[in-house]
C-alpha cells in the first residue's frame, strides 16, 4: 500500500472542510429563507404621522400575520388573533419571560377546555407601538413559541386589513 503525499492529503482535508462549510451555509441560508416566508415581519418597521404611529404587516404564505415584538423588553414572535379575547402566552415562553402566574381560569380553546393563569404585561411592543399594563393569560398546551396577540391588546389599536397587509395604528394624542 502506498502512502499519499502530505500535500494531497491536506488537499483532501481542505476539500472536505470546504464542503462542510458550504453545507452549513446552505442550511443557514435556507433556514433563514423559510423563516422569512413563515414570518415576513421579523422586525416590523413603524411609520410616524401627526398624532399616530403605524405598523404595516405582510401576511405569511398561510395568510397569518406574524411579527417580531417584545414583552417586557424580551423578544417574542406574535401571531395576531382577533378571535382570542386575551393575549395568550405559551407556558414555556412565560417562564422564559419570568411572568408570574396569577389566578387560575378555565378557558375554551379550539382544542377544548383548559386551565390558564392570568398575568399582566408591563410592556408589549410591536415596532414603535407600545402598550402598557396589558391583560394576558399563561396558556398551557399551546404548541410552539408564538404568543397570540388577542383583543386585550388589539382593542387599544385601530386595525385594517387590505390586500394581504394588516395596518395597526396607535394614537399618540393624549
């Protein structure tokens, strides 16, 4: 058996490393691309007018409105849900945010009845829209990490949907 010259061996190692790096970059690129299709509003931009601030959201390919935002300064992904009475936070997200579970309440969901816990959000932010002291629920059994942005927050805003875009507007006049 003949031994390979050191230069040829190093070339093969470099080729394997290059292919590995290419696969990692492709995985990251396509993962980011897919997330962008799922949530086209990861960092929503705000428009400021006289007496208002607006955020325009594009719908996802499934027709949902997802957007990056913050609860008490911590990053979350919101899924806008006008059919939800309250902002609903999955248990694992509530734990990460350090939210205190308050009084238990029985809720009706698409999956049946469940026991949730009341909580309050000091700050809820979507772009430059800022809501304070928002009622919310810590909801067990919610799959994923998306926070349902329900009517306890949305009732404080004007919202209009047109052509795959949802416009949220908050009055800045006191």
